[in-house]
C-alpha cells in the first residue's frame, strides 16, 4: 500500500516530463532567439561566494526574482516568495507573532520560534545568530533584488546548519536618482505605505526604503503592525576597493491567537484559542543591525573580503501557561550581537587548468539578558521565573575550492571547522553551565558538462547542527522548576545528492535533483504546552526526495513555471520518551517509519504569466498543492492536503520622468479551508493554525526619475 501511494506521488513528475519532452536541446544556450524567448541561467554568489552561473554548479540552487518578491505581494513575510522554490517549505502562519515556518528538505520543520536548520543572510551579512537561530522577519522585502536558495551538502560550508542557505540580495542603486512612494490596501483592514529614495552621485550609490504596515489579521486576536527600513550605501573608494554599508531596522507588535484543536478549527476557523484571550498573548519586538562589506582586489588573481556586523534586538512575548485562566508569563530578551568574516580569494591555473580557492575565518557572539516574569491576564506581577544571561559564540575556519580538471569536468570541494559554545549564567539560582560543540564538515562535488546545454552533477557532504538557546532553554515544560537543557547533542547528517540541469530548446530550463540524507541525534520537539517547549535528541532519521523545476518562455510574452517536491522524511529507529500530560508522566513511543511532523510528502507550485508590452498589462495565475502533514511524532493527527489558486494582475505606465504601477492580487480565489501551519507536538493538541480564506490586495506606486 505504501508503494502504491509513493507511485501516485510520481504522477505530477511524469506529467511535467511529458509536457517538456518534445523540443530538442539547443546547441548553445546563450544564443539570442526571436521575440525574447531566451531563458538564461541566473548568476548566483551563494554556492561558491563568487559570481557564477547556477547552471554550472554542482548544487541545487534557485533564484527568486524581484518581480516574484514584490509584484502583487504584501512584502511582509518570506513565505510569500519561497513557496515557488522546490525543496523549501515556507508556511504562512496567518499571524505575525512568530516568524514564518521555513524548512528545507525537512530541516527546520520543528521550529516553534524563528528559523532553525536554515541559515539566512542579506548581502553576505548573517541574519542567523551564533547559536544557529534566525529571525528573518527583520528582512525588508521591499528593498530586495532577489533571493538565492541553496539546499544540500554545500550548505555546511556556511557553518552550523544542516538544511540550506537563504541569501537575500538588496537592490543596487540606479545610475540616476529616483523617488518613489506607494500604498497598499487589503482584506482584514490591511494597509501598507512605503517610500523610497535611490541613486548614484560622485562615487556613492545609495538606497533608502521605509514601510509602515498594519492589519487586523484573519483570525481573532491577530492584529499586528510593523515599521521597517533599509539603508544601503556603497562607496567606490577606487577602482579596486568598494565599501558597502547596510542598515536594517524594524519595530513590530503583534497579537498571538495560538493554535486550535481540530474540533475548534471545524467549529470556527477564525477564533483565537481561549487561553490566548485570557492571557492576552502577544509580542513586541525591535531590531537594528548595521553591516559592512569591504571588497578589495589586490591584483588580477587575489582579493580579500571583510564583512563585519553589529546589532541589538529586543523581544518581549506574553505566553499562556493555563487553558483554564489567565495565568501566563512574559518572556523577554535583550540581545546584543556582532560578528566578522574575513575571506581571501585566489584564482589561477593548476596543471594548465583554471581554479578558484577561498579561505576564511569567522567569529560571532550574541549576549542575551533573559527574563521570565509571571503574568496574569496579560499583566506582569513582578514574580521572576528566570533571570539569566545567555552567551553564544562561534569561531569557524573554512576552505572552498573549484578546479576545472577537464574541459567539461569541474571539481568542487571544501571543509569547515565549526566551534560553538553556549553558556548560561543564572542570576536566581545554580542553573549555571556551559557546553561546547566542535565539528569538521567536509563536502565534495563534481559537474560533468555533457553538452553546452546539459550538465550532470553529484555531491556528498556532512552536516552539523547544534541546539539553539531557545531549544536548550528548558529541561521540562514547567519553567518555574527547571534550568536549561545543556545535555542536548548536536545532530549530524550525511548528505548525498545527484542531479541534472538542462536547457530544452531555446525556451526552457529544467532542473532535477535526487537526494538521500541520514541523520543521527536529530533535534526534535519533546513537548509543547502553551508555548513552553522542550527538545530532545531522536535516534536516527532519514530523508529521501526529488526536486524538479521547469521554467519556460513562449511567444506572445507567455511564461510558465512549475516546481515539484517529493519528500519522505521519516524516523529510522523506534524510541520512547517521557512527557507530562494533565499533571502526570506518560511514555510516548515513536515507531520507526513514522513521518517527521511538519514535513509535507509532496508540494507542487505552478504559474502561467502573460505580459502585454504595448499596454503595460501583466497577469499571472498560480496554483499550489501541499499534501497532508502529520502534527506529532506518533502521527496520531494530521492536517489535510489542500490545493489553492491565486491570481494577480497589474498595469505599468511611463509618462516623461514618471513611472506608475497598479496591481491587484486575489489569494485562495475558491475560498478553500486549509491549515496554513502546525505546531509540532503540542501537548494540548492545539496543533492547527488555520490560514485565511479568499482575500485580496490592491496597490499603487509612483516613481519620479531625475
């Protein structure tokens, strides 16, 4: 029976394969063709830290373009853009009290707060802290040129991460000067205003973007508001030296409706959990980060790159600890963080064949002042549960190289030595302690360029993922009687990947990847009761899967894009563990073969877009399908599969020095009831966060060029 279901999941693959089986391969993918039908491979920097065509790299890497980030989007969460990338799960929680759930190949699916198992960067500057946690809610999507998403073994070269790397690239300044402003309206009293200035003058490139967003939210008790800004300055000091300064800032407040039981979801999808209303669960957060990127060419073959950053973050979250009354707690963090990355790059020839090599050292530190205060009905009482200082540091060394050993064969290899230290200084008692994790993660890969339009690649590497401070915060779900859990082990994985990339004719590019991942000591949620979350190490897990993407351009400005992911993420060993339930301790047993909760066995995204150049009109029809997803390790409950359809349309006009654009977007046009995300292993069975029904956005923008 399992075998039959697996074969059914391959049907979409077969359909997509038949769709593109007709055209023969072109002789040269870079040849210009009529009517602008040419598709090209995007240039990426994440895989090798140097600009290269993604087509020529032995990694699964995709790029989300500016138009797919901004056109017809609220530009508030990465889930808007990443849903089109194969191998990535980016769930919209339909509330902004937590960051979106982002996972790659199942890594990070356990996350209750922020992002785990996936490293996030903006222009090479980390948004992931030394402990491996990340909060991409600080990203200003209105200032982004593109997003590069890398999966697989080579992600290990970025450090304490097993799953992948998401790198956001800020827009470059135009050659002249621009001033622009816009406004967006939408369902649930959603509104966003934005303003922007950009340009180039006397060797200085600048970009300043600001937005102000507010919404009542789809569910009860999910009102939110967010202000954010980005400033980017590039100083061209001379022909060989450039200095880029990037400043990100945001301030946010959001109510948290919490999760619902299955029965509550069926009765009223929009309701908040009763305990959310009693305890007034909510969050207030802000962050400022400043980063510097100095690039200097020493000579034709050598260059250095120095990245440094510093920032602070404040987060205060009101949580419920009782389903029966307004008892809760206020958990606050005052964080200071900084880090640096120094890299030397060299290129030349070895045995008359070209090579590139990079060697780097990194250091990062975060210092959290953490308080946990008793709160009743959303008001602090002054009684402390926790008063401590959390310090995390990482010090890494890495080497990455590429050698074109033959005319049509490239070798890629590298290694990273990672050292992470977590330290807890308890100001209330004796729950002090520290733990250090160290690991070397080697990777290697090869590309065989069969023809100018067809590449085959393979790679293998080891991954390493330490517990974050949020995961090591509590040994039990009763915060008043527990200290940190510093006995968690890091998870270690072995990753194998094989894939092919091909230009099909002159109008289509297709990517296919197969992967196998084995993990020991995977970090999983032990229990989640009213946002008190504890973690533990599972024994063994395995992940097998397929990722496919096809991008085609046809006559009359018609474009078609499709992506498909098949993932079988399972526990590979039976194990048992104790949990607290209704005041008593019981033993949960996880059977070998159970699916890892929060992972979707299949995901499909499809889009048909059309532009009418003469009128400036554009439109696109989107379809998205997710299979069912299990909510806990025992696979006792699941959220049903769903299929959604969205549509967007817009106009653009030019009038002398002015550019105008208008757009409209309708999401979930058939008003499908579905679960947007789940809370893994929730002890009160409040697994479900319902997503919005039919909703709309309407936006207007104006730009003046001078």
